[in-house]
C-alpha cells in the first residue's frame, strides 16, 4: 500500500465522528472547536451538531493531516494550513492556543464547483454582468476579486478565470491549491512553508518571481495576503496585464488600500505616494462580492479603478452595483443588480474585442427596467455617463430593451458560455446546499409553492415590451433577461437549450472534441455537469 493511501485510511478512521458530514455534499464547511463542539455550514447557514471526538482522537487526526501533506504541527508550530486527500482545505490550531482544544476548520472542496451559468441562475450576478466580466478578461484588465471571508472570492476567481481564452499560457500561484482551471496550457504552483528546521520555504513572492521568468500570458494569484502584493503590482505595471487575484476587503476602495498596505509590508523602501500611484495604475477592475446574512453570496460591485485624484486619494467608479430593496417573508434579502449609467473607460477596447452589444443602452439601468442605483461611485472629471444621464443627471426617461435587443443580448451571453464549452443550466444539483436556495427568490410563486410559470410568461411579455397589464409596472419585469437562461422545460427552446442539446448530442456520439473537459487527460469532470440525461 502506498504511503499516501495509508495516511488516507488512518485519517478516515480518525475523522470518523464527522464522516457523515464529510460525505454530505450539502455541507460546505465543518468547524471543530475542540473535541466536544462540531459545527457545520449548510446552505450558507451554520448549525451545531452532536458529533464529538475524544481529545486524543482529535489530536491524532490533526497530526495525521500534517503528515499527509508533509508538514509539521507541534508545540512549537501549533498552526497548520493543509489539504485533505479529497482537496478540502483545512486550518488547524492546537491547544493551549486553541483554548477549547484542537481547533480545525474544513472548507470542503467541490470539484467543478460553480460556473458562469450557475452564478447567474443563483442571482449572484446577471447575464449582463457576466458578459461585462468576460469583456474585462478579454481586454486583459488586471482584475481583483475582493470580499470578506467566505464571501465567495475563490469561487468567483475560479469562474472569472474560466473566461480566459484557451490559447493563453496561464500560471497560477496559491498557498493551497483551490483553483480549478480547465484550460490546456496551465502551469500551477503552490507555495511551501519552512520545514521543522526553518528551511526550504518557498513563498508566493518567490513563485511570482519565477512566474515572471516563465513567459506567462496571465498570472493568477489565489489570495494576496503578504509581501507578494508588491511583486504583483510591479508585474501588472510592467506589461503583464490580464492578471487576477483575490484580496480580503469589504469595498472597492478598501481593496486598493489593502493592496497598498500589503505592498508596504514587503521590505522595499518606497514612499507611500509612489506605492499608491502604482496600485491605482496597476488595477483595472475590482469585482466585489459579499456574503449576506441570509447566507447568499452576490457580486455587489463591478468597479473600474481610476487614476488618483489631485489629493492622491483612490478613486473608483461603479459600473454595476447590487441594491438591496428589502427582505421577503422568509427574512431573505431582495434586491437587484443594475448598471449605474457610467461607461467604462475601456469600452472601445470591448467593442474591438467583439463585445458589440455593449452600447449605451447596455449600461442604462432603465433598459433592464430597474431604478437607478443610488450609489454610483465617484463623480470624476473624466467620468463618461451614457448620454441619457449626462453629468449623472436624468435628461429624459429611459425605456426597457425591445425584443430584438434582448435576443442579441441572449445570443451574446450564450457565446460567452459556448466559448468555454460551458453547459448552460439546468444541470447543477439543486438544493445541494452548496448554494443557498434563495436563488429563486426573484421568481414569483403561486400558492402551492411552485414557481408560477404563467406569471413567468407574463414577465417575458413585459420584458418584451408588450403590455401585460398591471404586472408590467414592476421594476423587475425586464430583469428577466438578466436572470434566466430560458433553458426551461415546456418553454420554447432558447439558444441556451439548443446549445445544450448540441453538446449532449456531441457527447453521445462520442466526439471528445466538443468538450474541454474531455480534452484534458485526467482532468476531473465537474460533478455538477454530469447529467442524468447522459445515462438515459
Ligand atoms: N455565488 C455563490 N452562491 C452561493 N454560494 C457560494 C457562492 N460562491 C461561493 N459560495 C460558497 O461559499 C463558500 C465560500 O466560498 P469561497 O469562494 O471559498 O469564499 P472565500 O474565498 O471568499 O473565502 C463555499 O462553500 C462556496 O461553495
Ligand atoms: Mg478563498
């Protein structure tokens, strides 16, 4: 038996008290606060369980986890970052630092977790936003995904990086491998802490320096949290555009400030203003995500970073934002995503790269039938508003997209999926708890609790600009295009559904060429994309 198999077996034995949670797909995180207290996260909410360890058993489990990844955990080094054999990420703190005993958190690994189509369907972003992010990636903006702990940064970085064209050479650098890219030309690196003699450490900063010498088209850094920030900003400013990373921060401007202080952490002696200017010019776009109290995760801002103002402060302008309008009867947040009416400065590039649907109406909240979001970032000298909102003031009322334009947009979105060989919904595992089930909160329900399809139809009509009585007054009616794929049963086959049918057909006929997953030997096929239909 291979040594790793041995560890795997013994680890399974040590973790027996939580075996059922490890196996349960609906549980995303397991938190062990000492032997007597185990909590789990399911559907975005946290629950206490009755599972218990013996103190020795839990201690042995922690040491086994360390051995499995060849790291040390002991009196001297009572903290450990590691991964379980299935890829789940763990962090351990031993007693007496962990005052309740051995403290472990297990963030479960879901192969092929989430896709663009799924995030859209869950209401984490809209199709228009997905398209815009696709444009940011295509035009090689340096992009930062930012948010708090567990806000979905890594998940979103995975999704965003799936938009990188397959021809590009991608280098990834992480502390613990979580990214799951499927592109052909991928060079993944993982940093390494020092051994028990304090030797052999390879930091993210080291790896970034190597990466720069390895002819990357794109560099993706899992989470920036140390001195590597400085090297990253340097590389972004010296021609390595299109890089991506995540940063722990709560607003777009905080993200820039956080990057700045991380830069100052590295030994380099540079005046703060110089660092500031470099950060501002390095970062192009910030995608901010947040975890809401109801357990849902959403993109709250897509913001463009502008040059520093005269006083040397950071400035960003929001292109898309999420506005909360209230709570529903189940205490879940209700709100809407909308463009602010501000045009990104790189819009011409977007057009050049084929995102021709991005006209002024694309950035007009009225086109989506929603009110103007209150927050729109700063008003800068060079802020370009859509002409209807010249200088940020409403000159004339806007109107929703017409049917023809909606079709153009739908086609564009399907193109984004198609270029990635991504299958549109509805084949994710519903109610798996990986995502809270509030995803459908925007769909009106009839008394039996079933989605109200009739109303759906009316919404579609309203979205198409037809008069369907009182319903069309709701601000969310024409959001339909932004939210749904239309790949639903019993509806006319949308382009998304047609694409899906084609892909299934291709797979049945045994042609591997159609699927990126199939092209990569040994690549894990995302579970969420295996369909019952396959077997039928
Ligand atoms: N858009 C989303 N909707 C619902 N759940 C999500 C979403 N994005 C991420 N999650 C879940 O939230 C948890 C934390 O996500 P992760 O990306 O690891 O967060 P972070 O990197 O910010 O700490 C994971 O279990 C993930 O499956
Ligand atoms: Mg993360």
